[in-house]
C-alpha cells in the first residue's frame, strides 16, 4: 500500500465522524479506492456498522477470507473490538504484530523513510 500512496495525492471523502471522533471515509489515489484494495488483500475488515449498504465490500472481504489472505490466514482471527478487552499487558504485547509498545512510531518512521525493518531489526527489502 505504501508504494501506491507514497508521494501521491490521496483524496479522502469523509462519510461521517463516529462517536470516538474517528473519520470514516473513502480514500482514493490514481482513481483507485484504497478501502477496497485493503479488503481485497485481506488487510482490513468491512466495518458493517457504518456502511452496511456496501455489498461490494462484503464480497471483497469474503473473497479474501476464502483465499486466506492477510488477516484471514489465521484460522481464528480476533476482531479488533474483542482483541484487547480483557488481555493483560503481556498478552497484548504478544498479540501485537508490531512488537513492544513504542515500536509503532519507529515502524512508521522506517516505512516513511523506505527502510522498513523486520522484528530482528534488519532492513527488509522493498519489493
């Protein structure tokens, strides 16, 4: 996804702002809907609560599930709204694909600089 958006103009069409002050929106670059591409790759879930009428999103999520892509590679993926409710800090850290707390900021810096690192700290290739 980084290759699709880095250095490009991304258009964001806001739908609503939810009760937690999060913007629910469509995102586009080069005429492509990034929301749909993330679903197609299994990198996110269709958030039915805010766009229940978007049946194409349901179909894209289902295709990714059947192909076991992205988060659907896990036989029992935990929905984000359930994942950390009762977990201890150690369990939350163990579940996190980003590693220890504070690593998110470093991963973002690495991604923006084009030098994404693996968990052992060695540079990953930019395929």
